[in-house]
C-alpha cells in the first residue's frame, strides 16, 4: 500500500509563534498548550485552525495467543465489551458523550458474529488471529487487508469533513502483542516491555513473560525479516494492523491523530517506522501505566498531555485529552492580543 505523507513543514512557524506570543499572557505561560497550538497550525497550514467532526474509533479484534494464557480475562470478554460499547455503557462512551465526540466501533477480527448494528463498522478479516506462540499471527495478505480496511474507513471520514481521529482499541491479549512489537521495534529488553495488562497477578505475569519469550524465540528461529510489516504480521492483532492503515491514511489527509495508550502507541510505532512524517500529525494523549509505554514514547520523542495512571484502553485517554486539544485551538483563535485588548506588553 502506498501513502503519500508529507511533513507539515515550518513555513508558518514565524507567524504562528508571533500570534501565540502576542496573546495577553507572559511568554510561554500556557506551556504545552502553546506547542499544541503550533503543531495543529502546522498540520492544517493555517493561523486559524479548526477541529471539525471529531471522531473516536475503537478498533476491536481477538488474539489467538489469548487462549494460551497471556491475559487475566477470557477471550469472550472482547465481544462482550464490544456489546457494551454498542449499548453505550463503557467508559469511552461516557467520555465521548461528555466531550462531544462521535464514536464508532470497528470489528477488525472479533471471534463473534455481531450482524449489522448501528455504531459498528464491519472490517472483519477473520475470527481472530492465529496463536503467535506457535506461528505468525496473520499472513502478509491478511495484514495488508486489515491495513487497507483501516485506510478506507478514515478516508471516508475525511470525505465527510472529519479532520481529527482519536484511536482506541479492544482485544483481550493485546497488551502482549504490543509488548512484542515494542521490544522488536525499540530494542528495549522484552521484560521491560511487559506489564500486567488487564490485571495479572504475580504468577500470571511470570506466565505471560515466559509465553512471550517463547513467541519471540519461535520468530527468531524462523528467520523471518525484521521490518515493521513483517513484525506486525508476526505478532500484531487485526485491530492493531487496521489502526496502522487508518493512521497512515489519516496523516496522508493531514488529519490530527489522537494517540491513546500502550496498544494504540504500538500501532503508531509501526506506522512511524513505515512513514516517519506521520509522527508530526500525532498528539500523544496520556502516559500509560504499562511499563513498555516509556520505551514507545522515547522512541517517538513524545511528551503526552496527561498522566493519570490510566491503563484502560478503549481510547479513553484520547477522549479525556481532547478538551486540551480544543483549548489549544480556542486560545489561538479567540484570545485577545496585547494590541487588540489595549494591554501593555512587557517593555
């Protein structure tokens, strides 16, 4: 798949910084919001950016490795939580409603037949991935199909006027997949990329580490390539691969990408390795409590907006950070300058 992603560039930086610095405040007084306003102005190539038809997408998929014991929860929780999303009862539903964000769930590969449902986008590749402890999670063709599905979904949103997408996910076992991808793409020791996920106890964490070490050994012995797409097919989930395609298409359309936590960041890491310019369109929303999140953020030179100890997923961090993104655009567009307000600037 080909994506033409260009860097936003800095041609407007001088004008944007002049506008930001001449607001009725001391220089730099709005801290990270000022950098955020600069970034969004760059993305949209304007001094008056706008956020239109903001959308949260929750990508859902099942993992074959979940049945091997990498998670504290059974695989059925994936489809049960999708039903909860569709019924409006999950945390992401609450936060999306609160902040005026449209929400849709994408079935990328859940081992369940939902049928046609309001709020559900059917992008199912298969009924879950294979068990990557024993074989590659998906074929190259399946990986490509998932990415193409994600790209199509986002391009349709862009055609309807959406210019901001928040990424969330659901899939029992997907912190394990994200740990493997993070290790392989950053070189940080695997043990430092593995956390408790949905709440493993000490014995469960030891079991998870052993299983992931076995999966890594299987992959290394296979002689498979070490490029991002091969790694995505080896260890990813259909929801992660679909997010990668969606992110690439979003950056190509110069949309703002709200990156949630550990699993979404693993997709962003793959996407950035495929197209480094994509990084400039990403806003990293929160610092996940998962250990591997530190390696991801360092690899992408990212400073998240909030640090609340979150580890829920679903896109909740993106929904909670959205008001800060909105505030950055609002102050840039609406806050008075020293001149317009008749306030004396620093002499």
